[in-house]
C-alpha cells in the first residue's frame, strides 16, 4: 500500500491541473499561433511560466486504484500488475485468460 501522503499529493496535482487546464490551453494556443507577434508569444510564455508547476498534466502519476502503487499500472484496468493478477484469478477481470502455450 502506498503512503497516504503520496496518494493525497497526486490527487492534489490532479485538481490543480484541472483548475488551470483552460488557462494553459489558451496560452499554448497563443504560443503555437503562427500569426502571433513575437511580443505576444513572449508575454504568453512568461505567463505560462508563472503558473504553478503542478498545473501541468505531465506531473501526475498514474496509480493503482486499489493499492496506490505507482509502477506497473495498466491503463485498461487502472490496476497494478499485482492487483490485476489477483482479480484475474478471482475471475473479476472480463476477457482476461491465463496465457498457456
């Protein structure tokens, strides 16, 4: 089980990223606009840098929904490899069969 503080920190990052998503998208649109003047692009870059670090979506860590484990998390299930194995053995994961050849 992951530390509660790490899970809470990651949840906080998700909330911050959602709060600043619109502002980031608007600033990035100005930066990537070919018709924008150099001054507008520089101003947008400065404003983008003023946003909190955790406002970026890449700062979020994908975690297991059950254990909070940050590594080996499968996107399809949202579970880590250990919890997927347990779920498959119980028959809770639809469409997953144990490999044999």
